[in-house]
C-alpha cells in the first residue's frame, strides 16, 4: 500500500512535469492573448477534474445510503475535499486569466457564476461534516450531497437564462472555436497529470479517513473495556489499529 | 391512519400550538420589520429605483425571516423526546415531514401577507405588470424555500451551533430558487418581461426537491 502510493506519486510527478513542458514550451503562443493564455492548460483540466470529483462524491453518497459502507463514505469525503481544492484553483486561475484578457477580474457570466455556486454547495457540505455531532455525520452528509448534486443542473439552467436575459458586460475573449492540435495535446497531458494528482490525493485522504474511523472506534471500545473485563494490555483494542488501517 | 390523516393531525397540532404561543410568527414579523426599516434608510430609493431593487429586498427580508421560523421547526419536538417517540411509533415519517413543511409554508405565507403592505408603503411601490403573477411567484418560491428548509432543519438540529448551520446549508442550494424569485418579481414590478421561464423553473425546482425530500426524509430522521 505504502510503496504503491510512492510509486504512484512518482508517476504523477513525471506526468505533471511533462505536461508542464508541453503547456509552457511546446504549445504555440496564442495569437491575440499571448502567453497569458497558457493558464488555460491549468484552468480547464482543474475544472473537468473538479466536476468528475463532485460526481464521484454523488455516486459514493448514494452508494453509502444503499449499503451503509464506511468505505464509500470515506470516498465521498475524500472526493468532496479534493474537489473543493480543484474548484478553488479554477476560481483563482479564472480571474487571473480574465484580468489581462477581458480587462476585469470577475464577471457574473453563466459559467463563472455556476462554478462559484458549485463551490459554495460543496463547501457547505464540508462545513456540515465538521459540525454534526454524534454518529450521524455520514447519513446527513450523504443526504446533503444528493441535494447538492441534483441542484447543479438547475443552477446552471437558471444562471444561463439570467445572463442571456441581461446584456453581458464583456463578450468573448474565450478560446473560441478550433484549438491548435498542439494546444490540445498540452490540454490532454495536463488533464492526465492533474487527474493522476487528484486520484493520488483522494487515495491518501481516503485511507486517512478510514484510519481516523478505526482510531475513533478503538478509542470508543477502549473506553468501554474496563466495564466488560479487566483489560490487560493484550486486550487493548488500540493495538489492533495497525492492521486495521492498512 | 393514512399518510394524509397523520399529516393533518400533526399539522393541526402545530398550528394550534403556534396560535396559542405565536412564538415563530412574532419573532419572524419583528425580524422582517427590522430588515425592512434598515434597508429603507440605507437605500432611500425613488419610486423608479425601488421597482428595480424591491424584488431583491423583499425576498432577502423574507428569506432571513423564514430562517427564524425554520430553525424552530423541530425544536419543540426535541423537548421531552417527542421526536424519538414519533420514530418508534408506526406513523409514517413522510407525514411528519409534510405536516412540518406545510406548517412552515403557512407561517411564512402569513408573514408575507402581513409584510407586503409595509413594503408597498415604505418603498412607494406600484407594479407595472399584472399583480396576480406576484402571487404565483410567492407561492412557488415560498414552497421552494420551505420544503428544503424544513428538511435541512432536520439535519441542522443534529449539529453543534444549529441555528447558524441551517442558513449555511440552505442558502447555497436555494440560490437558483432565489434568483428565480428575485428576477421574476423584478420583471413583474417593472413590467419589462414575462416571468414565464422563472415560474417554470420554480415549478421544476419544487417538484424535484419535494420528491427528494420525501424520498430521503425517513433515512435522515432515523439516522443514528
């Protein structure tokens, strides 16, 4: 487990380095925007990976409600946390790109606003997870995750209508139609790199969540132990933690 | 007893209690009044401007006031373990949810009826578009807030600092509904466009989330 993680991390690093090379040196400079456009190779892959992670969170939450498996809850938590990080990167790189190209940091355009609302929904999911008392976190979080994901298409629909209704402050400036094939290659390498990074992070967070659960259980049964039997060191459940979390 | 019969009894009990104590209505009304007063001297708009901003102001005031009522939805059932008793009884959980949601709908509806004249007076409002559409927006929009609000209140009672938790989880999910309510209201008040799309969106939102709430409520209320 540990060794495979390290191996995977190395592969991820290699992918990301190659993707950096592709995006920064191989892909041609964009005609009107210049080098600033290269942030696109980070912006777009992060957005796609974030959506993928939120979808994973949705599926894992449904699966948790059906099977009540601790593992799918850990996956839901891990994918939501990493998804929020990726979504934050999208929301930071977007304005960085927009400022030199559109002349403004932020516009309430359909995609920007939808991404922001998406981010808000999943932050509220993480906040809820922090605040639930008692052992009900998993069920309540899974329910909220389902609400959140169902809300996404409605958010998108409403904001798109809202924005086409009203005049847009800034039009165009996006990458438009037809990317240079070398740009596509850079996009795909970066997508592969960041997807691998996301998988790596989710995996680490997932096993951390499982280890935390095991630790909590061990504490709980240790607290109960003296009443059941005079717990000698051999009966100490915390000692079993090592093989449980692996 | 059927689902509806249980829901009716439960609703009647809640309304009777509310009628006697008037806790939720009084606190909501006073809260909304404060919001209206503070808004009206922080903006001080002309009649033309107020038509443009009233949709936003009205709904923000109602939303905040509704949270006050929603937070109290389950508080009464926690005392003396009423909720636990309900869970072990054979009564369907869905009826309890329906009763609470309809009860909140009535409370918030009463609030809106009482506060609207005040808004009209303070902001010197006169609608250019047809007023009956506002009623439709209010009905669909209030249900959209209240159905999810009732459900999320059942989640937030299991958290630390529960009063703060409810808006934190309710507002992000309600953004499309709020957008629809605010923009549709502005469209009617200014008479610039037909709110048809927003009414459809609110109807879809209501149907979708009512279904999800009914489907998941039993799971949430029995969560251990």
